[in-house]
C-alpha cells in the first residue's frame, strides 16, 4: 500500500490488494491440459467488474507480456503465480518446460475470463509504448528500441495480443528486431496458439481505428 501511495495511485482511486487475505481457487476450462484450477487472491470475489490494463512489451520468460499474461500472472495470488510458473508440477518457479508454462498462462487467463462472463465480462486494454524487450518487473529493463504505437482494446484477449504482436512484426526490423527475437526465442506465439486451441479467443481480428 505504501508503494501504491508513493506512485500516486491512492490519490486518484481506492486501492485494494487482491491477495491481502489469502487465496481462493477458481475452475479452469475442461480443455485445460496443465492446470487443475487457478489460484487468485480472495478479494477477487468482491469485484463486480474487471478492466485489464496492460503495458505490452517483451518479457524474459513469456517472450511478450500483454493481456493474457496480465490476466493470468497479474490476477493470480502469490501462490497462484508459482502454480502457473511450474505448470502445476510444483518445485522451483522456473522448473517447468517452456511450452507448459506458456500454456498454463493461457489456461489461467481463461479461468478468469470464463468466471467473469456472468458478471459483465472483461474489457482488455493494452498500451503499446516504451516497447522494451524486458518486462516492467525487471529492475533494469533494456532501453526501448521500438517507437510508441498507441492504445488497443478488445473484449477478446487473444485477438488483442495477436494484434499487438502483428504490429511489432509489421514494424521495421531496425526498431522491432530485438523484440521479435525475444518473442521467438521464448516461443511466445505458443501462448496464443494454445489460448485459441482451448477456446479463450480468436487470433483473427479486425482493427478499427478510432483516432480522432
């Protein structure tokens, strides 16, 4: 809470720490291949709506971080983060094979998505600026090489992440090359492949420009 205050969040909104009082489990889809359930903070039950606001950028483990990562790792409690990282196998946070970890992120994101459908669904907003190859969770992220793009939004997290990835790949390699290499070296596209396979969303989309 002190950190939230230091960054000015408490001055503009009520701040709640989702897992301040422990965790609860929510069901994953029958199509899930790794997780038996998802683990989120117990305060999750108190929320009557959800907006997932993400900073799209690279990521050391996922290749990229966007709507799916933010809905899975971001909504998970401390123990839930470990559960996803290990693909439900336990042990070290870094012990799961890469594809199982990526699939587990998609499955956890779907658990939250499905759970919220009875309560208004989720709006996903991704901001494509300061596009470093590293996540904001990195204490010393690499300087961004790719220019700021703008803000994208969707009710479909798979379509949104795919659109952001496509924008990266449609940007000149002189700017986006490092970010493309990060995505490919982590097999990041597999998150989207698995998310579509289990029914979280579609990789097909239509861009609508509302810039005025």
